[in-house]
C-alpha cells in the first residue's frame, strides 16, 4: 500500500491491525512523522503531517493514551463518539496544569 493511501486509511480509522499488537507509536522528523510499529517489528503506518492532516505529536499522544498503552479501557468513549469523545481527547492533549 502506498504511503499516502496507508496514511489516509489510518486517518479514517481503516487500518486493519489489532491495537493490542501495536508495539510503539513514535514521532520522528523533521518533518514530524508518525509511525506505528507492531510488536513483530512490522511498520504498517508512517505518516507525515502532510498526509495525516493533523499534528503527528497529538495523534501519537491520543493513540498511546486510548488505544494501546496507557488507558485502553477508555476506547469505548471514542467508539461512542460525540461530545464526550471530543472532550476526553482534548483532556488527553491538554498540558498538565492547563
């Protein structure tokens, strides 16, 4: 899959990889580039801001928090969607003490 196609699929939530098999989410650069690395070392997604359409640092923080490492029990908030999901994602990105 071409990089731009894989990035658009990730941005839409269409990457067909179980979150429990994600090993790490990193941001490298410049330019800032988001990478998902699976536990087996496979890298299904590497996206720059240009293709991702969002700040890779914020996407990485959200993915780490909700989907695979910090608080996977909160995935239901995002699955439900709506204002509660937006507010919770904003909480994750808010600076400590902010």
